[in-house]
C-alpha cells in the first residue's frame, strides 16, 4: 500500500536534515548535491504515493471502470519521471494497489 516506501522517503528526509549531503544519485533523474533539490524530489515522491493511495481506492469505491482508474493513476506520474523505468515502477505500484483492493486482472 506504499507504507514502506513512504517510511523510506521519511527516513531519507530525516537523514538530509541531520547530516550534510554530499551527493544524491536517484534511480531516475540526475545526480544532485543540493539538499533543497533533494528534499523537493522526496516531497514530490511522497505526493505521488499519497495521490495513488487516495485516487485508486476512491475511484474503485465510486465504481469507476478499471480503464478509468488506470487513466487517473497515470495522470499522477510526474512528467519529470516519465521514462521507461519510472513507468514500469508506476505500473507495479498501480497493480499492487489494485490487488490490495481485490482486483485480479480485469475483474474485481
């Protein structure tokens, strides 16, 4: 449900506040050596995860079609992370939330 990922992002933010940053090498995007820039990226990731956790269950609860839910979820993927790797991670995130909501394949 994204809880572990959020915990990891919170841990990274705490480390950034407590220790001087030398270099941040993300899985997606360019390396950064500015604390503020890294904090902004972490905040964007947190917002993305919260968005998924809010949008997918609410859309399913409203009875939206699976295709509509997927389109809504895709709209949450940051354009700065719109590449093959980020899309694969996003797809896995959406799939995990759909499974958690009881969806297997295209059927509830």
